[in-house]
C-alpha cells in the first residue's frame, strides 16, 4: 500500500470514526459503566462529558487513545517489514478491523489496554527495559484479564531463557492469585465453544479470522515464534479452552489477539514471495477476497443505520439494543413524559442518560 493511499484512507477513516462516535447513542455497556462504575473507563467517560457535550464527550478520550494505538502499531510494523508498503498495509488492515473500529468509537477497556500491550512489545523488541515494569503494573490495575498477558510473558521468558521477564511475569501472576483477581473460571460444558468463533468473526470479519487461525497454527508448527505470537496465541488458546465450560467475554481477549495482524501479513508474504510469479496468483486472489469481505463488514458498521430500513424486523438489527432506548426517550419527551417504568436491566441507565427516570422510586 502506497503512502499517499494510506493517508487518504486514514482521512476517511477519521471522518468515519468521528461520525460514529458522534451519532451512535450510548450503548448498554457504556451506560452501565457510566452510572455504576468507578474504574478508569468510567473516569474517562465523566471527564470527557464535562469537556464536550453529547455522545462525543463520552468517547473522546477513547478515540484519542485509539489513534495512539494505530501510531504504535505502525511503529511496531517497522520491526517486521522492510518494505514501506507492507508497513502501511498492515497498519491499514489493523485500523479497519471491526474490533478496532468499534473499540475506538465506543467507550471500553480494551482500547485502553491495546496501546500498553503494543508499547510493551515495541520496547521489548527494541531492548528498552526501563519502562516495562511500569507498563506491566498499569496493565495489572487496568485490566483484570491481563493475567493472559502475564501468562504469555512467562511462557516466552521460560522458553527463551529470559530470566528477568520470567521473574517479573511470575511475580504479577502470584499477585493475581493472592488478590483473587483475573478471569473468573467456572461453569460446566455448555456449548459456548462454537459461540467464541462467532465472536472472533465479528472482531476480525469471518474470512480474516479464518486466516488468523491458520496463521497462528502455521507459526506454531514452522515459523519463528516472537513475543507478539506468544501473546496472541496464548489469548486465543485460553479463550477456546474457557469457552468449553463458560461464556467468554471477547473484550477480555480482544487487545491481545488483534495485534496479530502484523503476523498474518508476514505469513502471507512468506507464502507469496518464495514462489515464482505464475504461482502467486491464487494467494493474491485469496488476499483480495479476504479484503473485500473485510471492507463489506466495515461498511456494515459505518452505515449500520441504513440497515434499519432494509430489515423488516428492527429487533434483528445488531445495534437494536443501542437505538431502542434512544428512540423511546425521544418519543416520551415529545409527549411531555419524563419518567418510564417499562425499562429493565441496563436499558434503565440508557434512559437515565437521556433524562428519563423511573416513575416509581
């Protein structure tokens, strides 16, 4: 991908992000955090709301951190690709991943974790170890699911005989056990194994996830295993194992698997460039098909409002739970009604954000 093409795409991407962040109503997850949580996500949401009105205020800090993640990913890609075109292509694919696009436009913890993970890998590969313990400490407090990250670091440290990394990661894992933090494990075999594949398909887009799975497996068998691979593979394996017994929250694993875009493109390049031009056609065709699938998925996200006019039953729309309270609040206010008792669960907090409180307290 040429530099000028990338920056044109980045311009349209920025416009799309601001459009989605400004026009998409508050989600059930955001509303629940806004009114019931005191963590760093809620703090950023309240700070943003005090600075800017409307939905953009809720999300402004997450948008800025998201663009920082894109810059860090581009810097990381310089460690993997000698060709400038490959760096821009990998960064473009990374930023248009459905998981990244929605992560930047909606307030969530994953987008706060992502730059820390990227910065850690970048500094480690540059052999700059001074700030690594501080990044690990930040991840420890920000993200309870970062136990996955520390497990990956421990595996890498032991296998590659990095004593300092092994000791540091083991110390944080012990702290997780002592404080009873981390991912809650329990349940019984209940059929969520298939569900996790659907979640990953929404995170990457269906065809790109299939290639992600293939790339992780291929590196396991025959390619060089970098720290980046250990992080992504550990998160993938842990999510699949946990899904056998319990429902898995994809936000726990998203920051650790989405950074693998650079590995996927590296595997593709290794497959294409070792072959003569006449034998490269099927690989390039597969790449274009995957990119078309990704573009289609991204288009559905950006232009998701239009789907309401195409779907006969609005309840089947993937964003129905976001828009239902918004339209209900508008209808109630148009009638001069300022309270409502029919909302349940997180929908109550969405209505509260629009100024519609329960009638009976």
